């Protein structure tokens, strides 16, 4: 393989299981958006999935002080995940090609 061809191949840290588990999604989004933005898109999906799972858990773990609200640790986790998504979105916008 030529050096130029090696540069074009996605570079994965093979010791990270996520690259095996999410290979199809990574390839799809990396092809559509480029490697950095594609990986961030998959990361956004993972964070969104985590938020959904935490939200479902929050239905069963209600605060005794504030009925109808999840316990404080679940609220904090959701806040941090929301903040992380906003940061990821801002990086994706910075990496987007300028029109």
C-alpha cells in the first residue's frame, strides 16, 4: 500500500472496543461527514441513548422531597449529559465546512 493510501484509511485505536461495536455507524457517518465530525455524530447518538436510559430510570427513582422529579443524582447526570451534547454540537459546527 502506498503512503498516501494509508493516510486515507480511518485510524482506529484497536484497543478500544467502541470501534468494533460501532464500526458500521462510524463508517457511515465518517463517509458522510468526514472522520472527526462522523465520530462526533456517533458520540452524540451514544450520549442521547444514555440520556434516554437515565430518563427512564428517573421515572422509577422519584425524589421524596419533590414528588414527580427524579432524585438529585439523576438530575445531575442528565444536566451533565445535556452540557456534553451542547459542547459536542459546538465542535461539530466548528468543524463543518464553511459555505
